[in-house]
């Protein structure tokens, strides 16, 4: 009976081990699992370290201590989120602004139309939520053609975008053209079109597979300003 109980207990332990992770993880070796989770762990460790460093400065600011441009930028963003219980940091704000103005915390030539959410999350001042917002908006647009489009993302800090936009490069060739293959689902989701305008734009693009700028300008149903915003996502024959 003792042997049977031990065998049953061993089976239960093995079953629990298999249920601890996602499906398929139980059959992977230790090195494979660590390789899979390394990027998520690195992102978590980076965010946790930055949060602890910011919290330390908020609790005990040291105006005379040298501060990195990344930490200065993070503290400025923290001040902009909420002024409550941070009045002791207001004296530091001019110093923080000066540091950020002298040295941009972002690396040069960020390809905003190719960078993924994990790489965005690694940039200073950008957490997982902001990274997802940028990528989601980019997917709905079909790519950015000017950096000012980042300002259209809801609930995103203007200081973050102004500082980031100075280090962004735009490759127009990576934009998704709406009239190469007319997809009504894509038109519905597009921030500049939406469901109501898609009923006008979609049939028009289907009727004019060889679209010229002159024909586009003559289209009825949407304003001139809306046409200018949509035009970079269209392929013209002239």
C-alpha cells in the first residue's frame, strides 16, 4: 500500500509541475525556457530598477548629486503625471529640464515604423503600456509618415513625444498603401477614415485602381483636410 501511495503522490507532483507553465513548457529543457523568457525578464528588471531609482529620488532628492540624463527625463515625466506629494521636487524641475535639453536620452535614428513593442519598452521613459499604444496606433495607420502623428495617440505625454521625435527617422517606403489592395476592414480601423468614411473611400478606390492626384482631389464626400491626411497612404500613378 505504501508503494502505491508513493507512486500516486509522484504522479500528482508531476501533474502539478506540468500545469505550472504554459502548454508545451513542460517538454522544454531549462535553457530553452530561459531563452524564451529572457526578453520579458530583462524588460521587467529594467522597469523595476528605473522605478526604484525614481522612488529613491522622490523620497530623498539630492540636488548637488550628478544625475544621468535618463533619470532626469524619467523624473520630469513623473512630475508631469502628478504634482501631489512632490512639491519638494519642484525646485529640481529647472535643473532636470536643463539636463534633458542638453542631452537627449534617446538613441539616434530610431526607425519608428520598424521598432517592436519590446524594443520601445527598452527606451527611457517608455513603459509597456505606452509601447503598446504606439505600436497599436502605427498598425491602424499603416505606418507613420511624420513624427507629429505620434501626438495623436490618446493620453501620451507631449514631453515624451517631443523628445522622442528628435531622434526618429521615417522611411516612407514602409507605409501600407490603402489602394494597392482595398481592404474594408483596414479602412474601418484607420484613424483618418473610420466606418462612416470607409463607405465612401472604399468604393471610390475600387472604382479607380489607377488613381491620380487630380482624381483624388476631385472626390466628393470628405474634406480637403481629410484628403491631405489620407494621401500619404495612397499610391498615385503621377
